[in-house]
């Protein structure tokens, strides 16, 4: 009789340990996915994107569909790896955007964003390597995806613009003052 009672206690302790271990693993996975910006379906939404509520000129002519932002000439400092270019998913879109930034005829992105929600924008990002001063053709390759767990590909766009990389000019003092 004592053997059965002892076995029941051991089994109860073992089952409790298994349940606690399973709960700890589930909690760890949930916290890890949250830290990676992933939702429960494993979709990575950019935590760098901020609310964007500036008015943009509507050139759609009233047509329905995915709104794609246009870009004029863009200027950044040569040698910098932090670029301040706004990568926008306009408000009213019913899809995620993902940007892949390429230069000239290269197929290798120097920056790829996480998914950007409608009405949000990444306003600054790090490129993989600095570029020398000069003019380039920048390609803002926009991929659009449904906002459900399937992330189905939708129509995207390759927005081209002129990228000016200017030399950085450092001001030097033109005179010396004496401080007493």
C-alpha cells in the first residue's frame, strides 16, 4: 500500500514538473517572438516605423488600388550609412509594405525593411555600406502583402529616383577670438 502511495507521489511530482516546463517553454517562445517584432503568425512588423499623417498629393485620378508614394531627387551625405529617407506606406492602404533599396543596376539591396503598416513610415535607416559622392539611380522596390496570416503577395512597384551623394563640408573657424 505504501508502495502505491509513493508511486502516486512520484508520478504527481513528475507530471507537475512536465507541466511547469511546458508552461516555461510557451512563455519563453511568446516573449522571444514579441522581442523579434513577430506576431503569433511569425510576421515581422517594423518597430522602427512611426505614425505618418502628413498630406500627400493624390495623383491617382480617383482610381482605386494600392497607393504608392512617389519620390523626387534625394540627397544624402556621401560616406554616411544612416540615411534619412522616408519609406512610407500611405494611410488607407489595406496591405503591408516592404522596401528593398537598391542602387543603379544592382540586384543586391543595401537595405531591406521589415513590414510597414498603413499610415506608418520608416524615416531613417542604416544601409549596408557607404557610397562615394556622385549621382546614382536609387530603386525603392516596394513589395505589398495582405495583412492576414498568409502574407499573400500583391502588386508592388519599383520607384526610381535620382540619388545625390554630396561631399560633407566641415566648417573651420575663420577667425580666432581671445577669451580672457
